[in-house]
């Protein structure tokens, strides 16, 4: 990809394997909203961004080269060759090729680990619109206002660790409140070191996160994939269990190798959008 500074904007020329709708709407993030045709606004790492797709290019509005290099280049995982990864995955099984061809523009965002952990705790037994509203209320009540905007950053571990369950009543997160507080408490006390998780093998990292109340295999795997960019992580929810049973009976996610998480995203987005295919011959 070629990056070009154009007045106040950054333009990614010929942005192959990068589609905004596919990336933001595949269930991996909750602070991006579509505000127009091929146009989104969102918040990450305490910054607000307006971004849009212009034919083969992607434009980040009011973004300096310094900010792009510091935040957005890594956040959108622009140094990863998704075409090469997809070619490798597609050779495993025809259904993966079919899924990739349906949504070749999905990229795994490199989200802030603490935000990813909290977000997927909130996601338990929940739907995406409601998850987004809960997170929005959480940020407005306990985050810091982003300069020059009416938006708020995701609240810090320290800010959440000072709260009690009754403080979280206004965000309407229900039973998840005690899990959020337990996560903040364990991270703040150093019982769980988020920085060290990045260096851990997948199984060890998963076991560490599951020390938090309410964090099971699905939430830990989502956190590791979307918050720690462990691409071998493979979250298994009801959809993915059904997909594995239908297309890969008797097999485990290990068959997808070190890019299992990317395979999961192609399969999940394809099958969720084309649910009837789960009941037809592959």
C-alpha cells in the first residue's frame, strides 16, 4: 500500500484487502459507526477518526503523518499481507476460499487490550447494538473527554477499579458489572499483567485471562485475537461451533494453523451473512 499525505488527510492508495464495512461490521469492534456511504466514525486509543472508502483508496480525515504512523498504521494492521495469508488459508479447504472471496477486506484490528477485554466481557449473551450502547454509556460516565470533540475515551483500569457495582447501574450492563470490576481489580493489583500476556503462549495467556470472574474460553479467545493480535486464537461461539460441525466435522481449530483467527473471521462473517449455507452442501 502507498500512503500519501493530502493537505490534512491521509490517503491509502489502492488499499487491497481492506474494506471498511467488512472490517467494522464483522463483530470484532464496538466503537465504530457508519455515518454515510462508505464512511465511518470511531474512537480508538483516545482519538476520534472519520474514515471513508473512495473507490480503491481509503482516506483518514484530518490525520497527520505523525498520528497515522503512531496510531492508525498499526491499528488497521497495515503491515500484514492479508492476500498471502488468505492464499495459504484457502488451500486448506474450498469453504475457506468461498468465505474469503465473500469478504476479502476484513482486517483484524489491533485494539487496546484493556478495552478489548472489557468489551468482550460486556458482549456475553448480548447483541451488537446493545453492546455498543453499554460501552458508549461506560465511556461517557467514566472516560475522559477527547479534546475538540463531544466523545470520550475508553475508561482506564484505574478509573474502573475505584467503582462499585452500584456505580455501573446507569450503563445497564446487568450481571456483567461484577465481571468488569473483577477484571479491573485484578489488573490494577498486578494479579494479571496485560503487558506480559502478549509474550505468553496462547494456552497460558488464555488460562491467565480466565482467572477473571466471568471470563471463559470465548471471551478470552476474543480478547487475545482482537486485543493482543494473537492470530492463532479462534473464538468459538454458537455460530462457530455450528460452522465447525457443518464444514469441519471432527476437526479442531488447529487445522487452520497460525492464522486460525483470520480464518475464523472469514468463516464467521460469510456464514452469518449467508446463514442458509449452513444448511446446504458446501
